[in-house]
């Protein structure tokens, strides 16, 4: 079994998928390019494959870019250095593929068959279903994932412990005690 047939489903409301046939020993970078070509997406954006479980949870990440070496001089994995067969080994094994980290295109990649045969020079588009969206149709939300600002201060801090609340609010009362001055002249007059 030297060929893997993947079903690649793009995460949109409509049902759109592509079946891609690729050699088990091909680098993940070839599958990356095959997915982009199958969905008519252009290259040039960041991407990562994630080993996945049956619930599509994301595990081990293999990024497109080479991220250098660890302290021992061992290279970190990249799509160029990791073979397809290292990420999946049997029917129903899964990966999640994320492309363009601003638009966050997410693809669910599942093994639907293992076959023997001549390995295609490039990933082979074996089947397509549905119309792929335009690569730039998804809005870029630069605020996605950023926390909301803290609410305005709406009074003294309350912990539920009367002693602690009194202690924490003691400083606020001290600030309000004493005369208030609007200018240095007022301060000079009050001192005499």
C-alpha cells in the first residue's frame, strides 16, 4: 500500500470536498500544494497540518515553514521534512489543515483508502464535489481572539469577605478625605 486517498473537506456551510491521491512517502508540502490546487487557492500564506483524533482535535503540528533547530541541533519538523505516511498510517486517520492564518481556512483531511499503484508525480485530484469558495471571500478579522476590554470601574471592589472588602476600600476613603485644591495658590493659602 504505497498510495493514500484523502478526502479533504473545507469548513464552510455548503458540502464541498476533494479526494486527493498521493504517495505515502511524499512530503506534506506536496499534499499542501495539492490541496491548494484542488480548491483553486493561490500559494503564499502560512499553513500547518495538525495530527488529529476522531473528534478533529488538533495534536502534533507540522508547519509549512522551517522553524530551525532545537537546543540539541535537531531540526524542528516542517512540511518539507515530514512524509505523509508519518502523519497517517491507516484508514480513517485524520489531520486538520489550516491555511492563511488571517482568514483561517480550515480543512478536514481524512484517509478514505490505501491503495497500491504507480505513485503520481504530483498529488492527483481523484474526485471533486461542490464549488470551492473564492480564497479571498472570507473576511479578515484582526480582532478575532483578542479579549474584550475590561469593564469600566463600577464601584468599590467586593470579595464577599466584609473584613477584606473594608480593607481594600479603606484606601479609596483616604483619598477623598481632606481639603481639595484646584491650584497651587489655594494650597499656599490653606497652609497659612
